[in-house]
C-alpha cells in the first residue's frame, strides 16, 4: 500500500474537483480525501484547515524510503513554509561587537586591523540577503504563508507549523534545517544564496537561486522526485556525563566547578542512575564524529596573546562493528557517515593527494621492478578514481566508518582503516571526548559511555531532486 | 671553539686534580677551570659552590647544535637534579572526585560503573611509583640533591636550580619537562616508568628503567653522546585575542562575557595596540598544530546526556612557505613538526594504511594495464617504505609541514600536501582557532593573527643518547 503507486496513478494532485481527486486514494500529499478537500491558497491558519501539504492529517502513510528512484512524485503545493536563513559573516562580526556599541566606522576599522575586508563581508551579506528576499517574494506571490527565521528562532514548534522547510544559505544551513526535522515526512529544500562562495552540495542547482518561481512551478507540477537521504541515529548508555569535570592542569578549580564538586549528592545520584540505552534526539545527515575535544581555558587577563596549558589527546576507545568482537583502538577519532556525508568530512579524511599516490607508485615500481610509465596523467587518473570510490548514494542505508589517523604502535593494533557497516558500537575510554553530529551538536562521551550507531530508514530526510 | 673538540681532547672530566684538568680548557661540563675546581659530591648549596654540572658558571660555550654526530661527550655529573613525575590515571581519577570526599570503595565502584578497572589503574600506578622510587634512590645514593615535582610544581625556578631534569613517565612527561627548558644548555633525560603501557620514544632504552644506576655510571664515564633535538619557535603578531568571544549559538552571553563586552575601552585599546611580532615563550619539541578548536559549552543542568549546539569547522588560513607567495587554504589544520615530532602526530597524519596502498595499486594496475603481482607481501613492503620516508633525524634543523585533510573544491585550491621548509608564515582566517604546541599549550589564533614559525638552533633541547 504505497504512496508511490498513488503518485503514479493519480498524479496526486488532490486538488478539489480535479480529475485525479476522483481516485480518492489515501495520499500523503493530499492529506484529505479529495471530495472533502477545500481549495487552499495560503491564508491564515485556524480551524477547518485543509490543505495541500503532506502528512498534516497524519495519514499513516507507508512511505518506502530509500530507493524510490526514478519514480516521479505527484505535485507538492505547501501552504506554509518556514525559511531558515543563515547568519552571514558580516552579521556575526556585528553581533560580536554589539555590546561595545561600535559604530559602523569602528567596525570597519577593527576588521581592517584584523586583515578582514569590511566591504567584502558587506558585499557577501547583500548578495545573500537579496537572494533570500527573492525566495520570500516568490513564496508570497503564490499565496504561501511564510515565516523567516534565523538559527536562534528555528525550533520544533516552527517545524510543526510548516508544511515544508527551506534552508536559505549553504550546506551548513541545510544541516541546521534538517536538525529539527526528525522524521521522514517533512520536506527540506536547500537554496544556495551565495553560489560564488558556497559549494551547496545539498542545495538545489544554482540556477534556481535566481529563478525560484521556476522551482516552485516544478514542485507543483510534480516535475521532481523525492530524494530520501538516509540518516544516522544514536543510542547512548553508561554513566553519561561526569558532573565534575576537572582540568588537571588548571591551578585551581573555578568557583563554578568547585561548588558542583561539593555537591556530593550528584555523585550518589549518578551511581544509582546507570542509564539504559537512550535514543538521542538527533539524526545525523552527514556524519557522527567521535573524538577527544581540545580542552582549553582562555586567560582574559591581558591583551597579550594568551596561553593556557591544555590537553589535546588521541582518542582511546573500543569498537565493535556489525556486532563483531570488541577491539581496542587509538586514533584521532572515528567518523561514521551517510551517503550524503561521504562527500563531506569523510571524503577529506579518506582522500589521497596526488603527491601520496605518486610516492606509492614510485616505491612500488622500484620494489616490484615494474615497467611503469609514471607520468602526471596516470597519477592523476589513479588519484581521481581512488577518491571517487569514497562516495556513494545518499539513499543507501549503510554507513561508512573511517578511523582518522589510526595509531599503531607497540601498544595498540589497528585493523581496517575504513569499511561499510550497518551498526557500530563504541565504548569510550577517553578523558574529554565528545560525539559531534553534523559538526553542530555535541554530546559528552567519556570513559564508560557506550554509543550504538546505525541507520534506520524511518529517519530518512525527505529532500527534493529537481530535474535540470 | 667547540666543546666537542674539548670533549674529545680532555675527556672533559674536569675532576679536580685529574690529569684531564691540566688542559684547563673551557669546558661546558666543568664550568670552572680545573685548577680552581673543588671536589663536589652533592651536599647543600650555598656560597662557593663549584661543581661538575654544565654551564652553571655560564661559560659562553659555542655549542654546535645539530650534528655533533658520533662524537662522545665528556662525563657528566650533575649535583642537583629535578625529577618531574607524571600524574597517573589513578591519581587523576582520585583528584577528579576529591571534593566529593569519596572513600576508596566509592571510587572503586564509580570506576566500575564506567567500565574502568580500579585494580588495573592501581596496578599501573604502583608500577610507575616503584620505578620513580628507583630513580630517586639511585640519585641519592650518588649524593645528588634531588627534588621531586609533579606538573603543578614544575616551574622555571626549579629548572634554574637544577643541573639536569629527569622526566619520569612517558613521552608526554618528556614534553612537559622540555616545556620549561627554553635554551639548549640544560640536559633533559627521560625514563619510561611504565614500558608496558608507554611507547617512550623520547626516553632512555627500557632496560635503564630498572637499572638506573647503570645509566648514571655511563653518564659519569662519558659513555653517551648529546642528542640535540631541534625545536620550533613562534612569533605572533596581529590583533591577538578577540577579547569578546561570542558563541553565536548560545541563547545568551554568559555573565562573564557580557561584562567584558561592555568594557568598550578594551576595544579601543586593541585598535591602538596592533602588536609587532612577539616571540612566544615556548619551544615545540614535537610539533605546532594550527586549527579550529571544537567550541562547546556543556549543560550541567541535568544528569541526562547533555548536548549543546557547537561548532566544528574547517580551518581557513593563508600560508606562505619559505617566504613564497601567500596561498589561501582550507583544511582540518596545519601540522609543523621537528625530526622528533616526525614520529609523533605528523606520522599519524601522513602515514598510509595497507588498505589504501592496495587500492591505489589495484587501480594503477587496471589503468596502466600492469603486469603487477598484487600480493600481501608487496603491499606491506610498499606501505612500510612509504611510511618510513616520513621520519627524519631529530637533529636536522628543518620542519616538515603537513596539511591535514586538505579541502579542495570549487572554491579553494590545494597544492602540495606535505613538504620540508625552513620557515612558514600563517595568517588566520579562522573564527575560533588555536595553535597547539606539543599537545599541551595553546594560543588563540583568530582572524587577523599572523604566526611566523621556524627552527633556530639556539633552541635545541639537549638530551642524552646512551649507547646500548
């Protein structure tokens, strides 16, 4: 009983009175059987709302995630859209000095001192802002109700309110937008608002940045398909946070830490509260990275360059892949990515440089006495083929786990540096480590904590693939 | 006018009345011309001290660092030694919960909850402590005045007091010991106090851990040579610290930050205090690493796993190698190491896994139609030869700079991923980055700051190479 069949057969327009409506199938987009659907052209909310968004009336739709490939979707006509806009570098710098009440001229000079270009930052800011306005205008012209938010105002309530989420920025803004969408029903669409500065892998093709109405029309006509980007979920168990972190290298505990330390009841609570596995309220669109954080405290007492004694360590942990035997490891960290994330940090961890390939081939030529024409063309071809093999389809429900800078010495052994898996369990032996989800959310992950990491198709992110 | 010649000709015993003393050469070890040297067998300090340590009377000795090669040193007989001992994991855990006034039994249970073995930690602690006692006994038996310190009590005054520094722990303890020795006169000697758990690359061979008197005798008899480990110095200039760091993703500034932010006079100071290049009071024995730190704030409000929205970013910077043209780059960070450090983090950044070598050779075989017997033996041989080429002599006055996980895309180009250099200048374009020296000391290194990084032979660390 799939919606894809519904899409195919009825084109799922579900417009009241439309021919397709006669088929009266349960349709995720229609939400309500067509005969009872009233026309909806945006407008205010309130009672009696029926609309053409998907899932609002919670049809328990059996969506087949991960592999709808090639199958066109029916039209999609959201009535309410939240636009999440990125914060530009210019805005960041303004906010940074906000309390000092700097004039624009002050800010300009300060940035110049640091070697930053005020004019450059302002230019990028204007380009972004203009492109956001274009999106907002396009939506309002269609009678769509729009909310514009930045990071701070973007929350679960807003996501619930909206029929769809548009991320106006770059890939980072897409990650932010996805971070509040924890199921696979609400579409998230990215628009690259500064194509000259931003890769926009997760965004619509660049042409739609300046002609967003065209993208909207294609959505309405169903000239797109849903791209189900698989995501990673995490279960965490163990003793969780150490409520009394101590930096051994500080001269003294800070007052705050000291008072917590004296609160010994928390220690007792901890001992009776060894938690069972908790499903964390996040889904990784790109990757989960586990490693020691750089602990540092900064000394503000002088304007001189400050320095403090801090720790940067390798990560110790034990790992079990696909319910295999536990293995002790030491490295710079672990990276578990999705197909989407295989183009991101994972790619940078695993890719080889032409320099390395050339050196490997030189040594092999010598060692095996090869008749090998070591020219630049061959080296580049081999390098590119190797690096391409690191990427895979975002819709594939598998993780690629990579050990970053494995440390192999007398004490620790290392096995395969990289491989696909369905499930990975990691037990922390670290002093001050964390799990970082999509470079944006971090969880403490210290000695004794155990994470179970896997892909579940229920968590896929519903995104849009527009035909060119 | 080299001491090495002095060492060769007079065996540099400089014992009062000894035949060698007649040569009355300026000798770094003797410190005082032999005829006026009185016997010194340890004992209390005070006036009229003359002794057999080196450099105490500041003979302006032209020590040729970096390349004393096979040349034996004269005997070395320190009168005062500071022993810097590491803090064991067991001690760390004790201190961590100190304020909660846990009993040993409490601590044991708490560790068990976290999956740590209390007994295991205690065992390593005892092994280390026993080996430290052995060192102390050996020194005192020779009438040497000894001070035992841990990290917190180890300071410049203690270094000035001592004739030599012994690091009792692992490589980390050697780095700690070296961090307070900023010239090339004071010998630093490492003893590995837990050879089963610690690599000890920078320490004496493991056999001396249990027979330290043997090492002392060799020192006295000159049956060793000085190993001059080159180190890296850093100059920093620019606008330095941003006195008002703002975490854009926090709901509000902390009270502390808020009050600093209101202090606008600091902003004005900053503008008038663009600092010229300052030589930082550190010398990197292993490496300088530059990169974005993981900014995170931890929520202590509940015992549940805490998470906060934080940033982990790639590092943006501009780099000029050996006074070459400036180049924009984006990566996970930069690593500049010494010969000593080429075995450390640099090695882990640059080494290839057999898996990668095998894949490269497979692809090359296919692309170039090679007659290549791809067996495990060849792959391992090529892998080992490649990885060995990453190491070089600690006495060579050159840096190896590596770009960690270079990011090459439409926006940023990347050049050579790794190369030797004499001097590297880096200009930060980062939001929240730092320079980390030997994994232990960090400096803020944000947008606008410029670091000049180089090796100067004056900064070499004087260590001991004992013949086996």
